[in-house]
C-alpha cells in the first residue's frame, strides 16, 4: 500500500527520505503535495512556526514545515468521500507566517492579522503550529467570521490536549502556552470542551469544577471507562453553534507523538482523536469553522510525530469537504 522505495540499504533508518509521494502531481511545499490551485480556495493550510513560551521540549517552530513535508506520504483516498482528495475542491497551502513582531504580544497580533484574511466564512482554515500559545491569536482572528460577527459568546472551542492550559500565568507570563485555553476563555466563549487532559494544577482543577462553561473529560476516566468515552462523543454531537477545533498533539499518547513539545504518557489513541473529529463535524446543530493542529515537533529518526499530525489535519479536511458536499457550509 505505501509507495516507498525502501532499497534495503544499510541506512534503513533513513529510508523514508527517499520515499515516493502519494500525489501523482506532487508539488513540494504544498500540503499533501497537491498541485497549485486557480481561484479562491475552499480549504487553506496556514503554517505558524511560533515558539516563544515553550517550557520543556523545543522545536515547535520547525513543526509546521515538517508536517507539510510528511503530508506527502498521506493517502489521498478516504472512505468517507469515496474518492481522492481534493475531491473536486480547492486546497491551498499559503506562505507561512513571517514571524514579525518585536514582542510576544506583537507577534500574537501579527498572527491574528495573518489568519484573519482566511476567516471570512468562505474558506476553511487549517492551522499548523507551532506552540499552543497561538490559540488566543487564532480566536482573535475569528472576530469577523459571519458565524460570530464579533460575538464570541456564540463560539465553542473543542480541545484535545494533555494539559488543561487554564493557568493564569506560568513563570510570570500570562500568554504562555500553558495559559492558552485561559486566554481563549477571556474572549467570553460560549463553552470549552476538553478531552485527553491528564496534567493540570490545582488552580486549573478548581476552575474546571467551578465553571459552568468548561466541560473536561480527563484521560484517566475516558481510557478506563468506555461509557465515559461515549459520553464525550455524545456531548460533542449535542453542541449548538460554531466550533473551533484545537488539537494539541500531546493529547495523543506519547507512543505515537513522541517528539511533541511536552509529551505525557496515557493519552488518546489515534482513532479516539479521529472519533472526536468525526463527532464535531457530524454535530447536526454545529459548524466547525476552523481548526488547528499544534505542538508539532519534527522527529529525527522517524517521521511518526509529524506524520500523525498530518493525518489528523487531513481527517479534518476530509470531514469539512464532506460537510460541504452535504450543503452544510
């Protein structure tokens, strides 16, 4: 099935570098290797190589480009669509964010401006990060989306993550990646749904338990109790209104994303992440208006981490196109 030239060389650990690509008209630097498009895109891939507040592992600034490179090995066929991507739709890989800004706040404002061009409701943005500290800039960029019209009290955020990211500050920095969800909530969101959570402070735990608009499914509960996992999926299908889906890949088990910035054991399986994607896109009274996949760090000996991220982004694209086909966009 995989179109790879292994060559059985002595340097077998590098065999993936000489792989053939899935797209017949492979274009280097484009997500999935798809050809350049003519006209306005239906889906846009936006790369944000942002890394200013990481507190453990480094390398997320290199993650988006590594994810795009690995995406050339992702199969274009998905049973949901019954045909190869782009399935008659236009998928565009935009030039990456330029990194401008002399301070953290200026960079976040610059990220928001970079993204806002693509949040007009015509195009579905798929954002590749970069550390999870990009989340408040992503939320900020959605202000003029027609599903919101500046009213963030309509917006739901669904978060896959190992960490609650609800700290008020970390090492004195309120815009740390450890505060991403807290800063997103500052916009007055309708609801925050979290899954995979297994690393959190007492302050975060107390906030989760006392907040009416935060619903958290802890990894310990969902992985030990199949009923709890089903409750998570049911909760997603009952969401009303626009959704931003944010996937910190450390929400998955470290065995499949070992190079992520802050790996934590005991996370979601790949298929649980896919089930989550399926559930939000199939929610009958909700619309996923944007998504991000973040905390991608290139893995040296194998492309497993960045390939997993590319697979998740592709699942999001596939389900968005399915929604378009059904006339629900």
